[in-house]
C-alpha cells in the first residue's frame, strides 16, 4: 500500500512538471563579462542579455565595421601600397602582420590580415587607400553605424586601439555582426583558422596568419576550440578587457554572441568561456520549429463572381520555421490571417491572396504568403450584372440620377396639381 502511494505521488509530480509552463527551461549561464548578448542570427531575436546597452570599449571588434566598408566598396584584387604613415602610426606592441613601408598587398590579403591576424596597420593601410585618409574612413564608419541603427556607437579609428570616446554596446555590435554575416566573403574570412600570404616585394618568405579567435582555430590554444563556431572577431586592450563577437551554428540554428570587457584571469580567457556558455545555453534551450509547410491548407476565402466555386482554399506558399524555446507548444504560437481586400474571379492557382503572421510571447516571428490552390474562372453573367449595378450605384451616376428623378417627380406633381386646378376652374364656370 505504501509503495503504491509513493508511485502515485511520483506520477503526480511528473505530470505537474510536464504541464507547468517553463518546466524544461534551461538555467541561464553565469556570465563574467561585463556585458553580453545572445541572438538568433536570422531574426535578431534576443535570447540572453546582460548590460546590453552599456557603453563599453570594443577594442579590435571595431575591425568588423572596417571590413564591411572594404567589402562594400573595394575590389578584392586591387593592389595597395603601404605608406610610412599608415604603418608607423601604430604603437609598438599592438597586433600586426608585419607590413613594411612600400609593401604591395591586395585588398583581400589586407582583409584577412584585419580579421584573422587582427593586424592594426592593415586597417590604416586600407583606410588610406579607400578614402585618402584614416580620418575620412572613420567618418564613413560612423555613417554606416548610423545607417544600421547603431545609436550607441562612436568610432574614432579603424582598428580599435583605445580612445576614451571610442565606444559601443553589446546590442549595437550584434546589429553590426548580423549585417556583416550576410556577406559571404566576410563569413568565409572570419571562419578561416589560418591564412597564408605569399612572398611580396618586401618579403621573400610566406607569412602564415593564425586566427586570434580560439573558437575557430586550435593552433594557439586548443582548449577553447568550439566545433560549432563560425566566426567572428576578437578584441583586447587593457581598458576594454577581452571582447569577442562570435557566431556558431548547430542543426540549422545560427546564433551570434557578443561579450565585452571580460577581465583577464589566470588560466582563463572569459570572452571565450562566456561565449561558449552562451551558445550551449542557446542550443539547449531553443530549436527551429516548422510552423507551416508548403502547400499546407491554412484557411479558405469567399470568392466573388466565381463560376461553380464560391470559395477558394488558401495554402502556404512555402515552408516557414522559427527559432523557439524547446518547450514551446503549438498552442503558444499566435497566428493572424490577413486576406486581400477583395477576392474575385478569375483566380489562378498560386495567386497570392493573403498572408499569415506568426508571433510568440508578443514577438513577431514572421509571415508567409497564402496562395490559391486552384484556378477559378469568372462567371461572365455575374460579372456584367455587377458592373451594371456598380455603374448605377456609383456616386457620380447615382446622385445625378436621384436629382433627375426628383425633378421629374416634382414636375409630375406640379402638372397634376395644375390639372386639378384647371378642372376645378372649368367646373365652376359651368355653374
């Protein structure tokens, strides 16, 4: 009897756990970085955030913006000659790729230098080539930031070396990273573990550039290597701490994380530790769920002037999936169907006649077009009759017609009154 009672109690507890909202929600990671954010790369949906709007120093993650300007405006095969000012203006001790005054490098080689080796002088060289001066290049960096909606960001140089008024936020850097990762060349470069530069006019040997992002490269420190990582860019100054803008992909889900000002600690670089923790939290807690499949029936709509058909079935134009919490059930997804103002024959199969929008917990997930699943011919008689009635019901026709009718009615009444008066007059004359 006692065993049976215990068994019942366990079963009840399990059922309560199953039907309690958030029962399977994963515990959030303990992040040591001063600011952090984790988002869905596709939609920008925020999965986790900590001090995401706090202004902090970005260090070399600044180079993401510099690289985007380069990819937007320059040909990768262009040859650039490094000036003395571009090379020598970088303080000793900063990350570099050893560019020499007068060295000839392609834009592509400089791009890999910026993003893989985090070469500060490469940023200056390419900024001078593109805009004539580093200052003008910085103007364009800030213009692009405003264009992308990075309202809490200000750049003062193209490489990220410390300046008190050179700042950003974790949220702004996610915006930049999502934009940058839409560029296939950028994705290719930031996921590169090592890049070889062939001998140039100043170097007789090859130069091997190793990625400073230990998530994608195990060459320098294999303990931080993360097989799911796909990029993006590290950063460090004594003032900024360890910074990292990173991306990772797993089973069709791509996430972007930003960690800023992870204080250096003995035996651990917490920009990598925190980012990996954020990714694992995201992949455990969220998954892509198919909300509707292509050709799946969604609703039906009334059709005007249809021949043999008064209704048409509307189906999804394409598959649609969204990143959702693992525990989110179908009943938690809000759906809104919006149809065209007027649906009338003729209708062709595949014609868009509306859309269905999806949201979860007040957050818009996206929408899918709804299309007709069949052809519907027009009923010509109904079409003609509706046009006739429509013509006479149009205000431009209807109002004048009413006025004419009223005039004719008034004239008719006046004529009747006049005739009655005349008859009375004639009868009075007889007597």
